C-alpha cells in the first residue's frame, strides 16, 4: 500500500504530476479552489497508488509527500 | 614606537590595511595606484591573507562584496575610471550593509583622461556615486602618514557603521615617498558580525545578505534608518584641520595634495605681509561644517583650491550660505595649481576689498 | 509506511513565488536535497542572482547572499576565498550567467574556483517578461525578437558548457534537463557529484539545467516540458563535458 498527501494550499494546478502518474489517478479537484484560486491536485483512488514518487519528483512546489 | 620608514604612498595604504587586520584584497591594475596591488600580492601570502587580481574592477568590487558578506575586513583600490566601474557594486554593498574600504587614487578625467593627479571625482565620492540615496564616509589624506592613519581608521569606521568607506587620494599622494612613523599597536576595533554569511552550522537561523526589498514601505524604512545614521555621522565624524585661520585675510580651503600647495601659498603670502589661513577638510563627507562655523565670525573671504572645475566649491558655498564671499581657483587635466597663480588670486581678492 | 518523498530540510517550508509548472521549483528542491544528503547545509553559502530566482535567499535554509546581476561567480569567489572550508554555490539564470555575467563565469571557471554553479537555462529572460537571452534559440519569438531570433541580427545562441569546457580550470561540467522523471533524477546525480567534487576541493563545477518558462514561452507546463525535449535539447545536447574523475 502507498499513500500520497497533497499540501492543497501550495498547489498551483500546473498539471505536471497528473502528466507523469503511471496509474493516472491524480486529477485536479474541480469541486473546490485553494486560497491562491487554483483547483488543487488530489487522488481519489488512493488504493491504486504504488508509491513510485513520480508526482513528487516533478512537482515544482513540494506539494506532495509520498509514503510507502 | 613602531618602525619609521621612507615609503611610497600606495604601498603605505596596503601596509596600513594589513595592520588594520585586512586579510582580503581584490584589485585590478590601473595607473596610478597599481603598487597597492603589487604590495598586496607580495605581502598577503606572508600573512595568510588573500590577494586576487580580478578580471575587472566590476568583478573585484563584487568579490569584495562576497568577502564582506562572509564577515571579513576587505579592501579594493582603483583609480577614477575603475572607481566608476565599481559604483554599482558599491551601491549594492551599501544596500546590503556590508563594511568595506574602497580606495580611489584619482587621475584626470573624464573618460580615459590622463594619469596625472586630479580631484575631479569629488562629486562621485561624496554625493553617493551610484544609484540610490546613500553617502560614503570619504576620507581625504594629505600626506603619506595620513594615508597610513586614515586607512586604519577607514576599516574601523566601515565596521562601526556597517558601510563602505572611501579613501580619496590622488596620483601625487599615491606615487610620492615620505617618512611614515608606524605604531606598535594598531587601534583596531572590529566588532563581532553575527549577521555574516559564514554557514549556519545548523546552530542558528540562516543569514541573508541582500539589498532588495520589493515592498516599498520596507525599503523606505530601510532608507530612513540610513538617513538617521547619516545625521549621526554628520554630527560625530567630521574631521578637519585649521591652520593659521585666526585673523586671516583670506582662508584657503583645500584638501589632499592641494592642501600641501596651500601651505606654500601661506608662507609666500607671509613674506608679503599677507595673513592667509587654511581650512583643510579631512572628511569630505561628512563635510566639515563645524570648521566653517568655527572660523566664520572673523573670516573675511574663502578661496577654494581644487584640481577640478570646482566641486567641493559647491559644498563650501552651501555651508557658507553667502555669509562671506567664496572665491575659487582650480586646474584640470592633471595640471597642478601653482603658488604664483594662487597668489595672483589672493591679490585680486584682497585688492578688491581695499578699493 | 515510511516517507519516501517530502520537502527537503534545506528548502524552507514557505510557498515559492514561481509560475505554475516552472521548473525553478524542481531545481531548488534538487539543490536542497543534495545539501541534505551530503549533510552540508550548515557549511553552505548560496549566492542568489538577479532574475526570477533573485529572492531564493528566502527559500534555502543555508546562509544566502544576493548578488548583482551577473556577478554571482565573483561574489562566490569572495565568499569562498574568505571561507575555504565552506561549500559555496551560485544559482543563476541564462540572462544572469550567459549575458551580463559571461566575464565572471569564464574567469571563475578559468581560475578553477572551488565553487558549484547551478546554471538554469530556459532560453529566455523570465523576470523581466520574456526577452531574448544569449541562449534563445534561432527563430524563437520573444518580446525582443518578436519576428523570431535570427543569427544575422541577433547572433547565435551560446553553448555555455561547451565554451567553458575549453578552459583548464573546470573539474566537472554537465548539462542535464528537467523535462521528465528520468532526466530529473539524472540532474540530481550530476548535482550531487558537482557538490561532492567541490568538497573534495577539485575545483570549478557547473551543472546546466535545461528548464522551462511556461509563462513567457506561451505554453502550458506540460507542453513546455515537451519543448525542452523536442526543441531545446537538440541545440543544447545533454552530457558530461568535463569530468576530472574521468581523465585519470
């Protein structure tokens, strides 16, 4: 099992994490905005996460913490 | 008493810096001050210091910025064109509150100008020189002995006020040789520098050395602090010499090499029964307003002598404020004012008064 | 579960001001990760440039010194010569290093100054909104080459790594890219080696990181990464140009 945590308020919805996730489980949270006015990235199907860390590697803002 | 040596002005500046605890010097060759770099190149390795010839004066002043940021006593020297190149770096160092000593051994300008002595960089030195509201404590030695004493003092002032201090000499002072009486012990007062970028050692918050503040209210507050500090400096750090000014028919106002010529003028005038005095600014900034207030009651007239078109002249006029007539005699291009020419001015000044 | 990826200690826990998807954030994190992994944050002094990352003195937890535009290598020289046992790095953009600062970088390299230069090449001036830089590619449109850069009027883009590799001073020069996971990991390896060689007092080390500028390129962050792969790398080939450990 693996888990990713998003620091919602730091996300700028740049889409890079979404573009590299091998499991395609990251998406922008269309339901809400963070204080900067971005739809922050998040994961709904956490069970599919393999903890590869690709998202955290490419995130320019240290939004993502990965546990495995 | 320390050693007593016959030495060249430029070399005395370098030796004085070493005695003041300076162990970092970054320079670039330019006549008429390159002996400072030669001396440092020989001596710094002997005292475990760093001498570096940079690729340009611009690089040199930025190396000074780095060493000062690391909390070291550091100096650079150049001559007029090179000092123009360093203005941006000096403004940055002031903006980052970095102590450093910058020596300008002036030569004739503008442009490549000439290599003979001149004083045409006065405005650049005392009115800030680079961008922004700032002033540099500017010391004007008039002898090789003063080159020694003022260089040591410059380091103390730089640390005392955490700013850049300029020594404003000229080619004559730099190239001449005179006897220097060194002290055994130097009056070094180097404070601790907890603000310096030396590495946190993981024991403290990080230090940041910077001159940029995008928030205008923060930058204005920073500038207010500087201006308050400048008021203190203008009150506390004025240095000048008054010679023979009581009852003088005309008070000569001259600094640096020209003050030496003024003394010869005073002697020549005495032979003609004319009493002249000398008001010699030693700090060009803070400008010695106290000296003028002191002599004003019995002063009759001032004759400003410069190797320029008249720059300190403006500060004299600002200080005298029309209370007495202010006259001027100057030479440019590297030409040296002569006693004969100055005496002709004196006669005109005195002559006009007796008609 | 153990944490496998998180913010490095050497990167302060504050928001970065960079545009969404700008790879500055990645290169900052890589530098901080290397400082953590080599355990050198406490002995490191970083030099900030003038450009988008002018205020990265706020972002790193080590002591930082902000330098005038292009002068970071000279400031770094002043710091390193004052503190020979410290670790000193400059972080510079292509306008800072390859335009106004070419004299400083060439002479720091020629001196073999024992510093590490993190050179961010995004082929444009970012902070001042998209002007042509010495690294701008031929035919690239910028605010000061609105009809596309052409060699006749604007000269040719400068390959800094290749230029510096002709000097005797450098110990290690590599050009890397940040456009995908594999290359980001390679960039970190290069950076680790550069800092290691500095600590071993081997001399001048520089890592050029091909980076993006979505805002001024007029592309979204993902498209920008593709531009690096498809257009920038062909002109700025990746690889090691100097390696003192290879020459034996």
